[in-house]
C-alpha cells in the first residue's frame, strides 16, 4: 500500500483535493502556450503584414467616395491606388466611373489605356491612348506608350505618326527622341534617325540604346 501524497505546504483544502490529472492538463496547456510563442518568434505562425501605402490609400479614398460618389478626384485617386496595388479590374472600374462623369479626363484615359495594353487588350489600349492624344496632342506619356507598343510590333510608320508631333513639341524628352529615331531608322530615313538619336543623347548621355544605334548607323563612330 502506497503512502498518501503530501499536500504542498500552505495549500488550501480545495487545492489539496485537486486531482493529479487536472494538474497535468494545466501543465500541458502552459507548455502549449509557450510553444505557440516559440512558433511566432520563429516565423512559423505569420503575423499580420503591414499595410502598404496603396492599401492605405484604398481605405482612405474608398471612404471619400462613399461619402460623395460624385467626387471624381477621389474616384481617380481610388483607381490609381487599386492600380498600384495590382488590382487591375477594380482600377479600370473606378476610371470608368470617372470617365462617365468626365469623358475628357486624360488621367483616367491614359491609365486605362496603359492597363489595357499591359493585360493583353492591345486594340482597346491603342484606341484609348489615341483618345488621349486627340484631347491633349502633346501628352508625352500617351505618345511614349503608343511608340513603345508600335516598336514592339514593328509598326514603325504608326510609331512616327504617334510620336513625331509630341517629340517635336518636347525636344528635351530623350525617350521620345529615341523612339523617333527607331521609327526613322526602320523606315529607311537614316539622316533623320541619326539626328533623333543625337537629340536623345543630348539630354540623356547614358542612353545606351541611342548610342549603340548611332554607332551602328555611323559605322562604329560615336
């Protein structure tokens, strides 16, 4: 016959009557809690990620739009926040709401056209970007987007039509001057291509594609 277990000194009568299995359960729970803490410390249980600036803007401008659904500036900013957060469809939806109220809003048109090109809706994007140039003929970003699209598809005559007037109006924009050079070079207009590449390098001396093109056209000279 085993001897009775001794009570912990100072324990109350109730504490002395606690069964052994209950003490074991409490001990296991304590170990579990400590274990979870260890998992968190080691990154095995993920903590909530910090909110990005784009996500914070989504919350902020969503509230503004909810308070005033006709606030086109808030709609535009909300669309841009979705765009930065990679939510393309929602971004375009917000831009469409802007355009429903303001059909000539070039910011909403340009961003929509850019997203359409990026998501494989080439014809729609091309049409949208041309709409920007129709409203604002010197819109450099729209011209650049169209120029790069036409260059990638080897549509060099279309490139010249899209980029030429805007490049002439913005001679200090190296990207447009370079694209103009690409268009001229690939339509057999060597002298105009050389001039355009030189113009690009005047404002962006480190623009390697323009420098390489000059060397190619001038037989290895700089």
